[in-house]
C-alpha cells in the first residue's frame, strides 16, 4: 500500500499493536478537554488585587487581566492542537485496521503470492556473526 491520504503514513512501514493509535487518540482527547476546562477558568477570570479604585490598583488589575487573556488565547491553540492530534491518531488507527482487513481478505483468497515467514526482513549477512 502506498501512503494513506488521511494520515500521510505508509502502512507497509507501520504496525500498531493492540489499538495503540486509538489509545493515543483518547489521551489527546482527554488533554484537549482538560485544556478547554482550564481555558474556561481563564475566560471567567477578573483580577481584583484589592487596591480599591486607585489608579495604581486599576493599572495592576488591567495588567493581570491582560496576562490572563493571553493565557486564555494560547490555551485555545493548545486545545486545538491536541484535538488535531487526536483526529490524526484516530485516522491512523482506522487506516491501519483497513489495511489489516484488506490483507486478511487477500491472504484468505490466496491473493498474496510468495508470502513467507521471512518476508520483509533483511537476509543475514552484514552485521551478523557466528560463535
């Protein structure tokens, strides 16, 4: 199989044991949700440093609110990136399962000629030694 369009991976060069990409996707999904929850806290944040209505107090409140706003926006980007990684991992798992199913059918139908136990492994030679 050539490169999978959805994932950019070559299934001939990839093996995923026990739904590994699906597990990775669930971790990224949980991370994205945690980041969204934290982001919501920053969105609701309003600084009051307890300096009442003096100019210095208002200035400091504004500075802290501005910093919280920057964190809020950055966390949105981090959450989006985690969601993108989750989608990529899900697509990778789906592509891998699809290739495995196609290979299983082809093998059962005798469409995979010259398949041996050693297929795809380098022959012994360079880098080996005898005792």
